[in-house]
């Protein structure tokens, strides 16, 4: 996550109505009219606030017949909520493998999932910890601060594994990369998902 995204999250959440909407959606999906009724606000006002929440990916919608239901993106909320305290508590230290000694376990995992020359991924690990270790290894070869077009990132990932779409998606899920308008950039390493 880029710092700008963290700032956008906090700006968006700096509104009492949006906090109330998040609180309501935490109990389950609701239609826009239901939210308007609960909060005693007009539908256009609710729509405005939902748009702002969707811009930072805190809320998603799904159409069911003639109704649109709004859902809280709880994982995103938890991630944003933890990001600043984690960044501050690390005091500039990184939990990434390139800034710490590779443990014997990490080396074994990389040896198990990469070819002998370390250039190809045999298979994408299913277990989260192993997957993050492999993703960190691959991402450490990208340039920090550089913006990658999707096609360029796909080509880079394909040098490791043919399923570039899955790995690209995992970079986003693990907060290793940030995407906006099909442009990808590495997040600050302090923001990467921790290897548990």
C-alpha cells in the first residue's frame, strides 16, 4: 500500500456518516434504501458516501435482481486499520527476507519451490507462509519506486511461472504491490504482509 492510499483511507473514514455505514455493514449486507432508512438520510446522500467508501475499496456492491446490496470489505478495513500502527512500530525495520537473514526454513522453502538455478517456480505454494516467502523472493527483484505497466509486470512474472495472473493477484493481496489504472508499483516494504 502506498502512503497516498493510507491517507485516502483515513480521509474517507474522517466522516461520521461513513463510520456509521461501515458499522451497519459489519453486521451484514444492506441495500442503499435500507441504509438511508436506518440513518434517516436521503438516498442521494447515502449514494455519495457509498461512492467514497467504494473508492478506497472498503465497500463493494452486488446486484441481485432489481436490488443492489452493499457489503463491507472486512479484509481491506482490517488491513488499513493495522497499517499505520504496524509501520510506526517497526521503526524503519522491515519484515522482508532481504533485510534479515534467511532462516534455514526459508532457504528450504525456496529450494523446494524453485528450480536449482532459482529462476523458475515449480509450483505456487498453497500454504500462506510458504507463498509469501516465494512472493517476497520474486518481488525483491523488482525496482522500488518504479511503475510497471500490467503487460510489463506479466512478462517479468512469466520468467518465474506461467500463471502470471495468480502471482500478480497475490502481490496485491499480500500488499507487496499497489495497483491503480493497470499500473503496478511496489509498496514500501514495511507495508508487506508479515510472514508468520
